[in-house]
């Protein structure tokens, strides 16, 4: 095996894996991407990205006919081809429980291991509860025909919408390893990033696993902190956006991740803090992270409060009203609707008898799959037409840049709930709108 440029496999080609595979080819590696979903593999092989991620389609098109990139559904082929295997499958929340569902991780190890017949490094990238790596190592060793296989854990910190940039230029690399050899393999697999000065933290398995959940817990806590302040602001007549700006100038606090509003969603932050609560309970240290329950509750209260703000504009009942919902994705520049606060609010309004009309620049298809009963339209104008209340729930640029005078001509009534605190209340009120926001007068 060449430590110079190991050949790579990427197992699981979702948001994380597909981006990792394509970026590693861009950086000069030979890569095989594997997924059990034949349709996904077919689309990727044709040069088509099966989800919305800015910059990724261009990169995949560039390498569509590059012999250094291929996709497969065969574990045998991946094992034969690669020296370093990255496990990038999802770890969603279990239905009706807080803990993470590890079935895809276990399936990846179970399927790959029997085919590993020569020296190789398997690298877990999926977000997992502490202790999983040690368990997967045992499982792998019980199934591989050779003793020469090692495990490492290398958490991933990429953000959807910025996945290409975050993969090519990570702010740090964390290598959870058990040997110098494993560390050297990882250094070789990330050589271009290390050459450009990316810090590398070499550690044990448990720390590597925890770094990831600790980072996401901190980010979730920061968001819920400012949203808790928004609740206090509403009770006092203060403005949370000015408050966030003021405290953010303290470098120890910083402005980033201090945007108040409808709160966090997506496939990571919500399920990661819940899985952390569950795992801490199993480890007997539930008190250490009990604040995360509060973080989760503050976050969910934002959705209920947004409903109330809208209700205030329709005289106490959504029944018989037309509500324009702007945004379905959990955040802008993504088509991901997993645990999307916007969709959650939209569905709640519909349950309360409102006619909800949703527009999102990229997430309609995914939203329709989750909530087929809601009405989706193809343009902002269509959504606004005749609306009694307009609710801005995902802060796409298209919504942030709306001109209140222009869009005011489309709606039935000039009522707006700014669920992401991105509009200028003075400007909107001056144009005759009743403006409501979370934590702002
Ligand atoms: C998050 C982390 O930021 C990544 O570092 C991590 O790798 C990823 O989870 C993961 O575990 O895979 P992501 O879910 O793509 O990334 O999205 P974020 O940009 O973190 O946003 C999460 C949610 O928080 C969104 O719903 C966003 O609207 C909300 N948010 C973010 C706020 O409400 N306020 C803020 O100030 C920032």
C-alpha cells in the first residue's frame, strides 16, 4: 500500500459521503464511492448530485469522466480497491427515543469487513455515541479474514450549504487512533489539508467521538442561549438583535451562531444533542448534560411562539386564513428538510385550519415527500398572492431582499412574521405592514 497517496473508498454517499468522495478526487486521490441505494449510485455515476449543495454539481461534472472517480454498490469492489475506507453513513434519531439509530453504521461494518483481506484502515466519520468505535473495532475484527485491519475515528464538521469549502479547507482534523500506523495513514489521506496548515488533533477513540457531539452541543447551546434572551426581550420590550450585536463584540462571545429566531433544525444538531443526553444517561453522567434538555426545549418553544405571533395577526384563529410560508428547508442554501422548523410550523398551521401555501427555492420536492398534504408553489409571487399573513421561516436571500412595497401589492393583508429576524422592521412598518418577530418589539 502506498502511504504517499492511499486509495480511498467512501461508504455512504449522502450529504457527507458524496461531498467527501468528490472533494478527495479534486485533491488528487483515487476514490470509489459506495452506496446500497442503486438509484443514488446511478445518478452519481452519471455526474448528477442527488441533493442540493452549492458548488458540488460543478465539481462532480468536472470529474464525471475522471478515471480516478467511480461509484459502486459492491462492497467486494470497494474492499478490493481501497487502502483507506471512510464510513459516512447516517445515524438518525431512533423513532420514539432519544438515542441514535446505529443500524446503518453496523451494516456498513458488517458488509465491508468480510471482504477486507489485506492491510487496510477503516475510518469512521459518522457521528456516533461514545463507545461505538470500540464496539465496531471488535465487530470488524470478528469478521475480517486478516488481522491486518485497523480502525480510526475521524469526525466530520462540515456544514450543509458550505460542504465543499468545509471539506477542502477544514478548520481542524481530529484523528482518533490506536497506532502510529493508523495516524500515518490518515495524515497521508489528508495530506493536502495538512500541508495548508490545518491543525491536527491526534487522540483516542472516545475523545474523537466526543469532540463531535461536544461541538454540536456547544453550537446548539449558543443558539438556544440567544433564543432564551429573545424570550426575556419580549417580556421587557428589548430588542434581541441589538443585544446579540452588542454582546457579540466581546471576542470571547463572538457574533457567530448568535442569530436568534425560529431556532435550529436539520439532520444533526437536534438529534445529536438528544443522542448525547441518552448516552450520558447510560454512562451514569446524565446530570452533566441535563442542560441540553433545556437547550432542546427552548429551541422547540421557538416554533410554538412563531405560531402565536402569526395567530396574533389573524385575530386568534388560523381557520379560513391563507398563510404564505416562505421556506421549507431547515436553513438556506440547503434542500434538507429533516427536522425543519419551517416545515414544522407550516404543518402546525395547517392542522389549525389555515390554508398554508409554501414556497422554497430548492426544498419543495423533499418537503412534499414528508408533508404531501400541504400546498407547494413554484414562485415567491404565487405564495404571496392573497395571503393574510406572510411567514418568513427560512432566510433565503430571495426572501431577505424582498421589497415591502412591491410584495405588499401581492398579499391580501400586509401582515408579516419574520421568523429569522432578517428584515428591517422600520422599513416594513413604514410600507404599511404589521411586523412581528421573535424577541423584537
Ligand atoms: C451542523 C454543524 O454546524 C456542523 O459543524 C456539523 O458538521 C453538522 O451539523 C453535522 O453534525 O453534520 P448543519 O446542520 O449543516 O451543521 O447546519 P448549521 O449551519 O449548524 O445550522 C443548524 C441550524 O441552526 C439551522 O437550522 C440554522 O438555521 C440554525 N441556526 C444557526 C440558528 O438558528 N442560529 C444561528 O445563529 C446559527
